[in-house]
């Protein structure tokens, strides 16, 4: 079941760092692939984390502003995070993130939608207080199968610099 969250899913083992801070130049765009969202995953996530009626029930969704059962924005963000991990983070010298500066839900996500995640590097600079760390400010765009943006996020990531990743 694509787009599902399963408590029994094993954690993904760490991979060797393929990319360091130097591999994220300003202007670079990375395609992080797609994920298809299914009804059961929408309802399961909503039951567990965002139990608003339009995320739980088709009739409530139809009567809502959204016009149908739709995914929680937080579910969409979690799906995007998974695609980012698969697309580049798990193979990078990622050191985490100090946070997201902007998160916008632009359109509802419905059962059967296929979401494509892209990351664009907006800014990259060495971290002043830690010379072995580089900062990357990115914009992530999530589009549905019609090319319509459903979510955007902007924020910073921290990556080891090549000389420190080599040891």
C-alpha cells in the first residue's frame, strides 16, 4: 500500500555518504520521485495524528470546503520527507536541519493522487561557527499528477563538508 505508514516498517539503515555540502550548488534541482496516496493511508494517518472529519470520512469530506476526503497537510509533509530521504538525504552527509522557515499547503491531496517531490537549492554557505559544516537553504515543491503544486516548503539543511566527511 503506497503512502501507508506501518509501525512494523524497519528503519532504513544508514548508507555511505555519496554527497557532501559541495554537491548542493545554488540553482541545482533534484527530483525526489513520486508517491501515490491511497485512501486507507489517509484515514490511518488522520486517525493517529489529525482526526479532523474531512480526513476521516468521505461524507464529511464531501460536505467540507475540500469537496472530498483529503489527506492531512501533515501527512503530505511526511510523504514529502520520505521522498526527500529516498531521493538524496540518506545518501548524503546530512547533519539534520535547524528548521523550516515556510510551509504552505496550496491544494488538497485526494486518494489516488500521485505526488512528485522536487528540491531546489536557493542558497549554500559554510557555517560560520563550524567550519566542517555547510548550510543549504532549499525549496521543496510537491506537485500532484496534474502538475498542480499542493505543497511548498523552504528551510535549511546542514551537511558535512567534503574535507570533514573524508575524515
